[in-house]
C-alpha cells in the first residue's frame, strides 16, 4: 500500500490545506499594497499638479516665486517638492526650506514600534523567501542615486525626462540606507505659453505604508506557523484515536484465520462509543455468527458421517455374510438387508442435500402469495385418499379463513407434508390427525395435532434436532431424523416459527406461525424470548422426531 494512501497522511494533507488559508491573506495583502501605493501616487500627483498650476499662473518660471510658494505651504505636506527648469536644474526644493512639520500622531497605532523593522526579522525573511523567489530579481527598483546626474548635479531621472518632454513621469527607487527604503517619484510638466518650461518633481517614501504591511505580513505568518503546529497535533491525535485502532482491526482481521482457513479467534467488543467502537462491535458479532455457522456446519458434517457409518457397516456385514453362506435363501436375506440399507442411505443423502439447499438458497427462491387454506385442503384430501378406510383419519378445521402468506407453494407444501406424515406415523390405529388454521394479529397459525403417545420429557429438547428420531415402539431405522429439521429451516427462513406442545389428554401439537402476506416478515425471535406458557417455543436449535 502506498504511503500516500495512509489515513494519517491524508488527514495531515487536509489539515495543511486548511492552514494555507492564511497564505491567501498574504497574497491579498499584495493586492492591498498595490492599491495603497496607487492612492499615494494619486495624492502626490494632485500636489504636483497644484504646484505646477500655481507656477504657470505667474506667467514665468521664476525661482524666487517658486521658493515663495513652497514657503507658504509651511512644510505641511508629507512629500518633498522640487521645481526644475527645462535643463533639469533645481530652482526650488522644499527640503532646503527648513524641517518638515511633524504629522499629527494617530489616535492609536495598531502596530507598536519595533526595534527591528518587521521586514528585517528572521521569521519574516524565511516566510517571504518563496514569494521573493517567485517574483524574481527582474523587478527591482532603481537606485536613488540614479535620479541626480553626477556631473551636472541636475535631475536626470527617467520621470524628469518624461515630464520635460511634456508627459507624466513616475519612478520607484531605493535609498542606500540599511532599511533599503523605497522612494516614489512623480514628475509633472510646467507649461508656459504652450511650451514646457520645467517640471515639478514630487518625492515621498513608502515607509509608512510598507511598515504597517510588513507587520501585518509577519503576524499572518505567525498565525500560519501556529495553525500548522495545531494541524500536526490534531493529525497526531486523530491518528492515535482513529488510524491506530483501524490498523489494529486490520491486523486482527489478517490473523483471525490460520493457513488452513480456520478461525483462530474473534474480535473483542469495544467499549468505545464512537464509530470505531460500532465497527469493532459489528465485527465481533460477525465473527461470532461466522464461528457459530462453522460449528454448525462441522457438526452437521459429523452427524452426516455418523449417520452413514451405521448403514455402511450393515451393508459390509451383509455382503460379507452373503459371500460366505451356501444357502440361497440365506444369501437372499443378506442381500435384501443390504438393499434396505442402501435405500436408507439414499433417503439420508437426499434429505441432507435438501436441508443444505434450504439453508443456503431459501432467501434466493421466488416468493409469492400462497392461500394456506387451499394448500392445507389439498394435502389433507391427499392423505385421506392414501389412507382410505385405514387406521388414521384426517380432518381440517379452517372456518373459511382467508389466510395468505408470502412464500413458495412447494416449500410450504413440504412443511405441512412433513408435519402430516410425522403425525400419521405417531397416530394409533383409528386415530385422528386434526389440522387447524387460524389468522389473527397479522399471523397465520397452523396446528397439526395427533392423539399419539406424545414425546417423553427427556426428548423434548431434541424434537427439532437434525438426525434425531424417536419412536415408542423402538429404534426407527427407516426415519432419517431430518423431516422436522427441514420444517423449522423453511419456517424460520420465511420469518415465522414452529414449536411443539403437548396435547391433552395425550398426543402432540406442532404449531406453525407465519406472517400474513399483507404484513412484513419478521426475523425469528431470539432464544429465550417470552411466549405464552401454553405454546412456549423450544430452545433455538434444529429439532426432529421424524
């Protein structure tokens, strides 16, 4: 499995993705910076245009008049104002007229003064490194010294040349100080009599704006680092509480079977109250059911092997004796014994295959509404015809019940045919088998009653057990012991239940309850569920007395 597909890695990637939201804030600050610098440039341009208009109104570019106007401004402006002639020589400079008046202090500075500027802090340099690399070195501003011609002392920057040519000029330069302060310069042409007579150069530092932005960027990067640390901690917590339990479940699932495919244990039910605990409990229940199914399958296979052992031993004995005896009659008797045992094995194999098919495929078979009264009427009439004037009478008490159940008519016929055959085999000469049908509370109840000897107390908990067969007259070798087990498998597969109860004064009653077709089938009640005393079900196991 790839390391990138691990749950902790995915969780960490998701958390880090959320952490990068502050990075979007840093990118937004770049846009905000451009807007602020643009607003500063517009303000400087307005100051320059006003000064240029005042000088143009005089009709002549007089240095004395220019200095007088700058003096009247009283150094209230934040920008440095310079007036140059058409050769770039400085005629007036606000920086030479005395110190600038201090600007009014803001009411509350959001960023306290720092000894070390934010942009020079190590944390800021580390955080801004990717952005500086992406921007590259091609957009670096010019040096401030490029503004002044070293030979003539005139202003010869690109913005000044543009203004002297009659155009608006702007440029950004870096001072040579330790902070590498960025200076913004604009130049406005001065026109007198339609000719460019000089220019107004406005210069201002961007330090005030950039210092605040640098501090905000530093704070955002601190938030990013704190968020990243929290994301890592949360990922570790989630990995401990989710990923590790899941890894333990996966490891246990890999160890639950040995090399031969046998269960070596199960999942322990968890005390956790979250989804992981629900999963562990569900897996524990699943393995419990699987283990029970495997035990049942192994027990069934062992029972089948045991049931085959006796007739095979009898066949072997009979055939060996038939080979040894000389008397034809004796040989024939032994061969008939072998034939009876072969027929018994055929019945046993057929019914074992049938109950296995019911267990595995009953839910896949087609189902439809079945009229129970009509089905019972046909079966009872068939047994009457077979009995003729024989020893057993068959009666049906349905009282016109219109009971419809959802299922297969063949499977339901199999259920009640086995019950009728079982009742007939227990009935004494002249006895009566009574079949009663009632429908109430969403259930169809069918009772098959006989007046035979009943079932002894010591055998009642094994009535529906597979391969169990009991007859009052002695061993019942002709019975496979799977008839009632098939009955229970079909009835419970249809969401019903079958039980046995004694009949007074003597006899037995087998009670089948099936949900009516207009009501959804319900699952069989768990072992130990409460029932009325007269019809309490037997323990949840397969029983058979046939």
